[in-house]
């Protein structure tokens, strides 16, 4: 376990070394939140609520969704694709640790950095500009912390699955881009699930994407209360377990399919 914790520390320090990314990251996320704030202000245009969310809740939803994204987002699929195409994965596979476990911990180290150096200061800046109302109940933040941890796990597992496909496709850049668009749209980052047509909501109930952004954002905004919160977190936990199965099966096939393109 010590070597995996060391990977978390090393990735955290690597992120800390690139200070420009830190400042631009806060700026970009703040601009995104500002753009969506004015968009939703125009959409509501005097309405008290839409699909059960007031304009105040929607503003908070947008801010929390984008700041949570800073924690769960990573480019592990792109990193894996490059390592496979360049042949570096052959060296990684003979090292005394799990390659996928190592990638997971690297993503976690990056997520911790983004949480403390993107999300927290970014939220403080955004709260000075926009009317965001955050809950004061520590229990809500505790449940949110559990939820975004599951968000990270689900998003990272999907990234690992996408990265593994490089063993079979050899160049999956198009798939990686398509995956990112699908996650941003169907996770609730751009549009809450309750705003989709009824038939689309029924389909998305059977997909893991809402566990990435929609559930943690709804917990903070008060869209989920009581037993709904625990049911939603349980749903996230179930998807974490379910996604382990295709990852394991695809990884076993991938190791037999290994073809080194770069060396």
C-alpha cells in the first residue's frame, strides 16, 4: 500500500509544480460558472422554479457541479493511450504493482490537488460575485464528501475502460473525445437530469453517468433530502462495484492483445 500512497504524493507534487495550470484552472472554472449563471438567469426570467429547482438552487447547482468536476476529472484514459502507443506500458506491466491501481492512485493525487487548489479557492471567488447559497449543516457536507468520492471512482473507472480500449483500437482519440462529451452531458454537469424528457430520464436511470455530477450537486442544493440522499449514494456505490467487472474482463483480454507500437 505504501507504494500506492507514494504515487498519490508524487502526482500531487507534480501538479503543484505547474503553477500556471493552477491559476488558469481557477479562472476557467470561474468563467464557466459565470456563463452558466447568466444563461440560467435568462432561462428562468422571473419564474419561481423549474422542475423543482429555484433560480437560487440552480445557481448553487452550477457552482457545485463545476467545482466538483475539478476533483473527479482526470485524463487517465489519454495517458494510458499514449503509454500504450509509445510502448511504455510494457515496462509498467513488469513493475511490482498493479498498472490500473497505479493509474487510479495517480488520478486520486491529482484530484486532491484540484480539490484544495482549484475547488476551494475557486468557490470562494465565485461566492463573492454570484448569489450562491451553500448549506451550513455539516451532515450535508459529509454526505457530499462521500458522494464526490464515488463520483471520482465512477469517472475514473470509465476512463480506465476507455484507456484499455487502446489495446484493441491502437488509436482511440475519437472515442476519448466522444466519452468526454457524453459524460459532460449525461452526468448532469451541463443540465440537471430532471430537465431531460421523461423517456430520457428513464434510460439514464440505468446508466452510471448521473453518479458523477448530478447526485453530489443535488445533495448540496437540497434537491435530494432524507432517504433520497442515501438511495442516491447507494446507487453510486453499486455502480462502482458493477464497473469493476468489465474493467477486470477487458484488462485480462487486453494483456493478451498487447502490441507495442512505439518500441
